[in-house]
C-alpha cells in the first residue's frame, strides 16, 4: 500500500467516524467552507469541473461559471457530508421524505409487474445513495456495481457502507455482468451509474454537442434480458432530495444497443441541464479534453 493510498483510507475512515457524530450545523459549515476553499484554490479538479460546466451552459460568461462552479462544489461537498452521516441517520424517515416527492414510481412498479426486472441508469448527480434508501424501502434490496478502489481496505469501507443501506454491491471486475443478468432474470432491480466510461468498452455518444463514451452495460443488459431501462434524475432540494424516474429506453435487440445508449445520454443531458450544479463531474469526460494519444487510441477502437 502506497503512502497516498494509506492516507486516503485514513481520511475516509476519519470521515465516517467523526462527521457522523457532528451536530448538523457544524457539519454543514465545515463542508461548505471546504467547498469554498476548493473554489478559491482552483485546483485541477475544479478547473475540469469548470470546463465541463462550460459545455452544459455554453452561454455562461466567466462570472456565471464562477458561481456555477462554487455551487457545484458546495453540492458535491454536501454529497460527501451526507455520505459520512447516512449510516447514523433514520433511514425510514429518509424513505418517507423521498417517497412524498418521488416522480415515476408507477414506471418501476409496472416494469416489475412485467417480470423481467428493471435497470435504473443515472449520472453522477445529487445523492444517489439517498435514492437507493428510497428504492430499498419501496421494492427491497437492489444490485449495483462499485469501482474496485485501492487500497482494498478503502474498497471494503465503501462496500460495508452501501451494504449497511441495503444495497447488494458487486466489484466492477470479476463477473459482475453475469450476476446482474441473473438478478434481472429473477425480476430484481439493477442500478448503474452510467455517464462516463473512457475505455475501449464504452459506446461513442454525442453529449452536449461533443463526443464522449458511455457504458454499454445498461442497454446491453436490457437487450439480453428484456428488462425495462429507466433514467433516474437525482437532485438536491434546500432541505432534502428530489428523485425522478422517467424516459423508458426500449432496446430492440443487440443492434439497438448503441442507439439506445445515445438515447440514454440525451436523457442524462436534459436532466443535467436543468440542475447543472448537482452534476458532480470533476474528471475529464469529453474526448477533446484527453491527450492526443489517449484520444486516438479510443477513436481507433470503434
């Protein structure tokens, strides 16, 4: 384990141990201050967030982008504050609060009544763990995939955290796709974060007018199992959370996987444009932002 990995693991362990017990006003102040400091320091992640937002809101001038980045960092800080506090929060109360406002519940119910399972695809927006708590309360445990973080101890912390919320977690490597198919064939729910996959496996899509890649998994699973593919929009409200499930994406066989992935990307874009500050993308997403060698390698893999 490298020093960086050890420090990262310690930081997350401290977050779950300390932030969980903070009074809410203190936690709010600490994380908002951290977000504002990040905006002032303007590090690589913040600068990339600004470039990403410039695609989402192309008409924005410098001052508007400054404000959007500040709001985006505060939204992202809120996500981490809630991540560290959720294990100690009242999950039944969270379920009731979200259930009062959720839009699209009948789509999930209808998909499960068909008996072929349901795939919920979402971008990195809002707090999807809170939406997961609602989903567990509504229809029981669901299955999702976690990146295999390093060190292993950090990955296990995230697995334990999400399992404590009622999720079934699969590692991104090691047969996850086969298990996801089994769950769908058993008429279960699968949730996949699907707005970024800069690998040779990703499907080329146009996103906010520029080329990038998104995971093939959601559409491919739908084609293979007949499961309904639905889009999820997670955002924050001033004192809670908003969850909207919408836009059934029908995948008509394997030849429709790439077009269906584009339809998924279009739905993501419409949601993100409505609430851009709640899209927490601080990594390079569009091919134009990659170095020449990486971009040529991806473009040559079609």
